């Protein structure tokens, strides 16, 4: 029942948006709608962890520990972004929703985007999961270019075409998996249901599964932003309005990672050895980290910098997924940390950018004194993001290193740490420059500041620092149980 | 253990109070700090006296983590200088920070107190995760201390270099601890005792990881590059702490890990010996070439870390050749030098801070004649200078003496190669000592003696600045005059903890004690002579006619204070001599003609490692990054091609295998 | 349906591929896409004749979406931009066609490498599917204008449909319909975007959109 | 304990008495030798005693620039010298102060003395004295490694770290088996000796041009009792380092304190004459050449170490 509600709320939200006359009301409604969805997701998540996985609609909809974790994360970040959007859009001249019609369009797309991501997570059928993933692209493309200027248009087109081409390879991969499933004796819709796939993965034709998995990794990897398929990511992240960038980086990439997670146990079971799939993931993860590290060094635009940092962190998560069960826990933990931290970073970068009227990092300096909350938040977020302790990301990176050493992947860990170190040095320099130093004279005052949003910034920072030093037992259990699903247990 | 926890609590409290309170609350924070330190010192003293550690466990939900603190003798040896110096620095800070604006004071006090707490936890943490966490916190809070004066570009650069190098160092520790923890199946240091059974190969890899990871913090050459940048950037009492004790946490970590690794192969000792020699000699050479007093002192930290590394190297060599006596001397020297360096380097940085506070300048070429205006600062600085140059009867000599004895014993009993290495160490130590003495003659002579070189105003330092310096100077003298008691009281229990396996009746320990007793006698006689001859001289002088006059001016009629020997000219011989390493950028305008109008000489030596290793490396990476940018030149068709080519490549290499 | 006719459909699909590669007018390409869509809608028919109502629906849906709606959307988008002619592809037309041929040959070789039990027509079907996919990829990379890329995408999609028949006799009905709906949606969005691009840049040559780099 | 004190205290004072009595004659002998070689009559050999006594009786003039550092310099250098001589064995017995490692203290005590002499020089604010201090710093820190390596060679041969063992009868045996190493050490020590005592070819104590001096220029401003202490201290230093050399070259077999002391005194007189001859026949090196000279001594001492290590 709750699964139906989860699917229905965004649809209803989108429809309601189209009916609301005033733009302020739309901006308010997206907060309410996503709050409802968040509450539902959390209730469903708690239910899953208490009682066990749930399903509906003949097993097409399902929620287990892995998807419940992602679902809560998606809706939570969405809610934060909705709150943030209200303040952000009220700052002229950055308001893409300046008239009511635009606002309605924004609201409807915002909810469709949420809906499609929720769809990715609650469909048990990997085919429908693919369909939802494809529709995230379609729903969000217009969100990028809601400004409709040349740069955002260019970014949106690249996003649309690259992600579509990539995702369609994911479909082909799904077809191969289906073929393998049929070869193992399954038939009909069940042959694509994840639970069934896992249960008879052992009988599948390994060659088909291998081809399918490569296609899936490349396909969904495009959406994750794994190098060398990441090319759309910095463009889209930097050109989209900041709330959209935050959602992109904070959860959209996670959804794509989630899709790959679903196929990991199948590959492991059908090939008989977990090493083959892990090797591919390790390769992609490392390449992404290295590419991101190299590009972080030459960035001028703060949002672009954050985008490359996302590529790096997605690489880290992929490396974690390539390291086996201990790595799965670390990867999931890292997913949570990266989402919160990157969202925080985008929030702060967006506001600081509004205040200085530029996103060029060389023109921003002294932001800690110019706009204390956002400037300090940006500094804190970047420091946490590049792995300063006491931060959750430091801890999850440590867990990945440990998993790597336990698995004997010393070379991988060496590359991993080298890339992390380069990113650290490369991102720290602009972070220091932006945070400290003299403030240039014309720094605009920020409008639409809300105490709630400032509270969110403080809370997110505190959360990241806290979980860097102390993980609640419940949270550990969440990661471990979700990781067991990826491990196919 | 409770007093120690209260100590941590008091320090934290002082920091938080300082953050909220600002200027007027400074004495409160300092009092909390002093009270806390006294409590902590009592605990540490008990541990050092009895050799029995105390421990504290608390449940802590962190994967593989547990909040486990323990104070064993080795921790206590490091805790003592930390608490002593930090308490004094806190007192010093009261007077030093007073003139700054409230916000800066809040930050300075808060981060300083956090730094102290994190250092205390680092040396007592018994869980690898806890250790790593606090290790990083330590780096981060000191980064914020560096950034206090962030309006200046060079400070921001210093902050970047500092945090980046600290973090890269931590990366090695991350691997080290993850590996050791995985092998031991646990992240508790107590559970790592059985790691000494691991083979030499793995242990050697761990040793190298520890060497780089901890060496970056300690400031081993060439990982020292952050020291001369960061230390001048922070307020002086913080420089005192960073240079005096924070870098020692690196030494602590290295000793802790090495003690776990089982019998060391000879090349570990050799490596540390080489590092020690290089750090020591290059550190002091670059110190000689500096004109910024705090930068100079920072390079001296590299030198002293080199001396400590020499001691540790000697200790390891002694252990690997089964020469327990030599090992004992080496380790004792290293440990004592850790404490000594904290005392005199803290003293010197505080002195430099007082000078800066009084004159507003750190450029020694601009100063002069300050001893008359600032008698206490000057006199204590002199004591610090003599101590850091390793001169008897001060504390620096005692630790260097122990290290010398260690190497003499190695050279006497070791095989040819070790003997030759020990000879190098001895010659190196002698050279380092000579160069350090030269350097501090320069600093003290140019800053405090003669006449002021420029028109800088100065005034005597307030009480809160001079008291800590006087106390530190007194402790330098105390350890120097009573070396036997100092070594026995401070290091013996810790030496047992390193894994030398000593009983009190051991031959090595007996020889150490007897030598130190005799040394004590000699130094006593030296002191007695000093007092006696001073009295005699005073008696004679009091009966003679004394006149005041000008300095012998060689017949010039109007000498000015600008004609005094400058620091630059004082070290010019050294710079010419060690041109190869210093590679100074010299600006020389030689006098021309019979009546030259103008002549000048200036030299600056940028850091060798920075200039020859790290800058080219970073430039190369940056260039590479800029060249690689072409792969993302903006054409969407190319991007699509990447995807398809990747797919084809992965399919053909992986899927059909 | 007899096997000969089945093969004929596949051959026709290949011919439409070459036709699209060769033509220099977008409207014609769009019509070829329509033809290809119609051809694809014939493929489920054997199952439909065998008495599967779902296959019947699928065939009708494919015809509706791929044969009619998508081409219409595409043609409208082309009309709205006044850019009817193909800009010179990066490789040039002749080279493109020749490369298309190489792709076809490679597809026969690669299709045989897919480890599947062989049934009648299957070799041809696999090869044609692969060839269509690769042609779609090639068009996406090779064409300069936005419309060209969309056409490439649609061909790629068609190729996947054919290949899925080879691999597993098509996907389950619900999924197929959902995908069809999704593709339709994609086509609409692409159409809308092409118009927006044209409005913003007053051209649709996406290879000239290179402000964002590095 | 009391027995130890009753033995130790007389030994202490006997040593001091001997050193204080003998040392000033050595510079006198050097000066006499130089005069003799130059064909002059020269001052009497006891002239240094007269100078010292006279200086102690004089008043003093202090520059207004100076501080207590300036006054402390001579006291410290004299005390250091007096402490150092306690480690030199005179006669066939142990020195009053002896322990494993006293050779390090011996070397470092001179360092203390030098440090305070240099700071006292800088205290005057005079460019000349600063120049002298700078040169002293360079040359002494180059001489130090050579001294230590020489001591290491001896220590290795003697198997002990105590000056008394190094300079004991055992040296006779060592001369018979490791003469080359000892020769090298002796040569190195001669260089060190000349450097530490500011002798030609390193420094010219009798020059009258401030620009070329090293040690003398540093004490330019001292007068009266302070200068007396300095003069005395340098005589004692001459004695102490000279005794080291003499004992190496001529190991004393046996004898009580006074007999051994007499032999040592004769040796020192010989050394003084040698120094006088060197000073008369050699020119002072250019400043830039001095580091090369010292490096040469370092290499010799190092070679000595290698020889002894390889012999084991």
C-alpha cells in the first residue's frame, strides 16, 4: 500500500503544480509535497528494517533494505533541495521561475524527476527500473536549461543526448540479462524481476551475463558519471540552477549506482567467481578517480569543481563496490556521506555565488567573513568532501582502504590514495582562496534567507562531523543489511 | 586516569570559554589550561615513576573503533613536554594576544586548546581509528591556527602547503593502520603486540609507510617543506607548541609502530641515520641562510628532528646488532632530545614572539641591541640558544651526548659498514653542532646585541610573556645540570616500553647511570668554576678603575649602527661554502671605485626540497592536467564516441574471456 | 509468416539504414525511420498469428509509435527549424556508407560470437540487430546537427529491439510497452529540445556548441 | 665516599695547579722561537706571566654598547678551559675527571667557550669583531668533525670512550700495529690544534690588521682583568690540545703525576717550538683556502677511521 502511495505522491504533486496559479505557492508546494514523500519513505524504510522487505503489484513493486536506504536518501535530499530552492529562486536575477507559467513548469518537472527516481528504487522489475532511469533523464533535462540561455542549453543537450545514448546501452544489457534468465528457464515478466533473477542466477549462461553486465556498467555508468562517460556531468552540474545541481549530484548519481548494485549479485552468482565483475568496477572506479583528479586541478568554476568531485566520489563508490562485501558497506556509507556533503557544498556554493555575482573561484575571496553561514559552510563542505577528519567521508574512505587491503588490492589502493591526494591538493587551494583573504567590495546582500535553511546547513555539517566520529548502531545495521543484498545473501 | 580525563576536559573547557569570551576571558582560559596541565602532569609523573600504565575504555560506535586511552611510560614521555609547554604557551598567549581583535582571539584560543587536547589524545590513543581521527583533527585545528592571519597571501599559501602535506602524510598512515589492523584482526594497539611475529618483508613495508607518514608530521627531509611555511604564520606561542611538541607526535607514532614490529633489520637504522643526517645538516644550513627569525627557528626544528632521528637510528642499529648498550643510549638520547627540544624551542619561539610583539618585526636585519631594552627576553633567549646548540651545561648537550655515545659505541663494536656509518653520524653531529652554534650566535648577536640597526621602537615584555620563558629557561638549566636525574626520571621506564627488554639491573642501564653520574659531576664542577670565577672577577673588578667608552672604532670618526656586521654578512662564508645546497639568490652590488657611493649584498635561499622536488613535481602534474584537458574539448559527438569506444574496448577485453 | 519473408523484413531494415546513411535530407531520413518502424512492427506478427494477443498489441503499438507518431514528431521538429539539409558529416557521405558496410560485415561476425543457441533466421537477425545498433551509434557520432543525433538514437533503439528478438524472443509485454511509451516520450522531448536549441542558437549544429569544456 | 673525596679533591687541585703554572710559558716559548728564527732576541719566555699579572692589576674600559654578555665571555671561556683540562691525563695515571664519553664533553666544553667568546664579540657592535666571530664560527665548525673523527679512531683502537684510556700506555701497542692510522690522526690533530689555537696558517695572532684576524679581533675590546682571563684561557687551551697531541705522539709509560707531568711539559715545550717554527716559515692562508685545509684534515681523520675499522 505504502509503495503505491510512494509512487502516487509525486504524480499527484506534479499535477497539483500545474493547477496552482501563483509562483510562490508552487515553491511552497514543492516543499510540502516532498516532505510528504519523505515521511512516507522513512515510514516505509523503517518498516522494511523492522519487518523485512515488502512488495506490491504482483511483485513488480518492492522495497528491500537496499532500496529503502536509497529511497530515504533520495527523498530527504529532495526535501532539503526544495527548501533551498525557495530561498535560492527568490534571489534576483537568478530566478528562472520568474513568471507563474515557468514556475508551474518547474514544479511539475521537479515532481516528475522525483517520481522517476522513486520509480527506479521501487520497481522490482529491472526492465521497469530501466524505464524509470531513462525517464529521469527526460524529466530533468528541462530543469537544467530552465534559464534557457546558451550555456545551459548546450549543457542540457549534451546531458540529454549522452545520457540517452548511454542508458539505451543499459537497456541492451538488460536484454542480455533477460536472455540469460530465459536460458535459465524463467519466463514472462518474472524473468526480469530482480528477486527471481537473483534466485536463479546460478543457472544463467555466464557469457550472456558478462556481456550484459558490461553493457549495464557502461550504460548506467554514463548516468553515474564514470569516466570516460562522465563528460556530460560537469556541464550539467555547473549550468543547472543550484537546487537541481544538488539533486543531480546528491541523489541522481546514486540512483544509477543503485541500478548497478542490483546486477552485482547476479553476475557473481552466474560467473561463479566474484572477481570478474569486481575487476570491471575497480577499473572504472579508478579511471574515474584519476580523471577527476586531473580535471579538478584546472577548474575555475566552483560548481564545475564540485561536479568533478562528484565524478571522483562516484569513482570511490565504484571502487568500494569492486572490493567485495566489506567494500559494499563502505560504498553505501560513502554514498550517504557524499550525498549529504555534496548537497551541502552545492547549497553553499550557490548562495556564495549569488552573493558575489560570479562562480569564478578566482573572483571569490573572503567568503567566510562576507557571508558567514554560506562561506563557512562552503569551506567546511569542501574540507569534508576532500576527506578531512573528523568527517564521515574520511571514515568511509578509510573503510574502503581497509577493504582494499583485506582483499589484497594494494595497487588499487595506491592509485586510490594518489587520486584522493591530488584532489585534496587541487581542491584545497581554491577552497582556501574562496574562504579567506580580502573580500572584494561589491558583494551583494542575499535575499530570501531563511533560518530554516541556515539551520539545515549547520545541521548537515554537524551530521557529517558527528558521523565521522560516531556511527549510530542503527545506521551500521542499515549498511550491513543493505550490503548483504548486494552480496547476494 | 581520571585526572588525565579532567585535564582534557579543562583544556576543552578553556577553549570553549575562550571562543565565547574573547579578550577579557583570556586569563580564565589560561588558568583552566594550567590547572588541567598540572593534573595531567601528576598522572604522567606517576606513570613515569612506577612504570605502570593506566587505561580508559569507553564504548564508541565506530566500525572497528573503540575509545581506548591509555597512559603508558612511552606516552607519558611525550605527554610531559606537551603539557608543560602548552600550559606555559597558554599563559604566554594571554599577554601575546591581548592586542588583537576579539574575533581573532576567540579563534586563536579555541583552536589552540583543541590542538592541545588532540595532541594529548594522539599520544595516549590506543586504538588505531581513534588515533587516525585525532591525528587528522590535530592537523585540521592547526590549519585553522595557521589561517588566523589569512589576509596575507603567504599565509594562505602556508595553510595550503601545511594541510596538503599533513593529509598526504595521513594517507600513508591510513594504509599502514588499515593493513596492520587487518593483519591483527583488531584495531586496538594492545592487540597488535603479536604483530612482531610478522615477517621482515611486511614489517619493512610497514616501516616505510610509517616513516613517510609520521615523517611528514615530524618534518624529516624532504617532507619538512611545510615547517618553514607554517611556523612563521601562526602566533608565536602556537609556533612554540607546533614546533616544540606537535611535530614530536610524528616521532611518537614512529616509535610506537617500530616498537610493535619486532626485531629491526639493520637497514631501518641506516635509513633513519641517513634521514637524520640529511635533515640535521640541511636543516641547520637553511636556518643559517634565513633572515626571518621564526622561519629560521622552523628550520632548526628540522635540524633537531634530524638529531632525534639519528638517536632513533642508532637505537635501531644497536637493537639489530644486539648491542643493547648502544641501543639504550640511542633511544634515551632520542627521547630526552624530544623533551629538550620542546623546552628550548618553545623558549626560543616565545622569545621571537616577544621580539615581534615589542618591535613588530621578525626580520633580524632590522633589529639589534634589544638585550638592553628586553633583559629577560634576551637572557632567556641566550639560554635557549646555547641549549639548542648543544652546549654544556645545558640540556641540549645531554641528549646529544647520549646520541654521541651511542654512535661511538656502535663504531667501537659494530661491523665495518656500521662503523663507517656511525663515523659519519659522529662527524655529522659535530658539524651540526658547530653550524647550530654559528647560527645562534648570529641570531642572538644580531637581534639582541650591538646597537639597533633601524629605527624600531621596543619595550620590555609584559610579565605574562616573560614568566613562561623564564620557567622554560630554568628547566633547560635544570636538565642540563642534573642530567642523571633527568634521564632516569624521564626516560628509563619508557625505554623499557620500547621493547628493549631491560631489567633495572641490566648492564646497559647500569652503564647509562654510571656515565650520567660522572657527567653530572663534571658539569657540577663546571658550574662551580663558573660561579667561583665570576665571584673572583667581580671582586677584582670592584677594586679597579672602570671607565665607559665607545667601542674600538679603528680610527673611524663617525661609526654608525648601520656599520655593524649584519646577519647576511655573518653567514656569507657559510653560504659560499655550502653553495651547492643553499643555491642562494644573491643580489650583490660591489663597491666600485675609490669612493663608492653604494654597495649592497643580499641573499635568499628558497627551500631546496620545495624548489627542486615539490615545485617541479606539482608543475609537472599541473601541466599534464592542462594538456589532458583536450579530451574534454566540448564536442558532444566526441563524447559519444568515448562511450562507444569504451564499450567496445571493455566488451572485447573482458566479456569474451 | 514464412522464413523468407522474415528475412526480407530484416534485409529491408538494413537497406533503410544505408538509405539514411546516404541521404542528405532530414525529412527523407525521418520517412526512412518511419518505414523502419513499420518494418519492426511486423516482426512480432508470427507470435500474433500463433495466437498471442499480446504480440498483436505489441505490433500495433510499435506501428503506432515507431511508424507514425515518432516520425511525425521528428518531421515537425525539422520543419520548425528550417534546417532540412544534412550538414556535411564528419566522415562524409560516401565514407559513411562504406563504413556502414564494414559495420554490417563486422556485425555478421560479431553476431555469431554471441553465445546463443542458433535457431532459423537467428544469424541474420542477430547480425542485422547489431548492424543497426552500430549504425545508430555511428550516425550519432558522425552527424553534426541535433536532428541527426536524434535519428541515430532512434536507429540505435530499433537495433536493440531487433537484437532483443534474437536474444530472447523479445522482452516481456509490459516492459516492451513501457519502453515504447518511454521512447515516445523521449522523441517528444527531443523534438521540443531541437526547437529550443534552434530558438536559442538560431542553428542546430550541436558540434558548434563548444563553450563548455575542460 | 669520603675516601673518594679525599682522593679526588687533591687530584683536582694538583691538576689545576700544574696547568695554571705551566700553560702561560707555552706562548712565551712560541714567541721566543719566532724571534730566534727571525734573528731577534724577543721577549723573555715568561713574558705571558708578566702580561697576565699586569692585566689583572689594571682597570678596565667598557664600551657603552656592551651588556653583561661582554663581561661574561671571558669568565666562561676561562672556566670552560679549566674544566676541560681536568679530563687530560697527566702522568701515567687517570685524569681527575674520567668516564666513558668524557671525550665528547671535552670537545663540547670548548664549544661553550667559543660560543660565548663569539657573542661577546658581537656585543660590541663593531664590524671587525663581528667579522672575527663569523670567521671563527666557520672554521671551528669545520674543524669539529675532524677532531671527533680523530678521537673516534683513538677510541676504536683503545676500545674505550674515555680520554684517560685513549691516551694511556696502550697507545704504545697501538703505534706498533696501527702506526699509519695514528699518523693520520696526528696530522689531523695538528691542523685542529692550529685552528683552535688561532695559529698560522689559519690565523695570525700577531698581525696588526684587524681585517685579517680571527681570534684576536674578537677580543679587541676587552681590557684589564677580562683580557687577562682571555689570555690565560687561550694559554690553557694551548696546553690542553697540545697535551692531547703530545700524548699521542709520545705515550708516557709510567711514572707518578709529577714525573709524567715533567715529561708532558717537555713535550709541550717541543710542540711550542714546532709551532714557532711553523709560524716563522709559513704564511697565513688566504681565508678562502682555509676550508680546504680543514677539509683535508677531515679527510685524513676519516681515512684514519676507515683504516682502524677495516683492521678489525
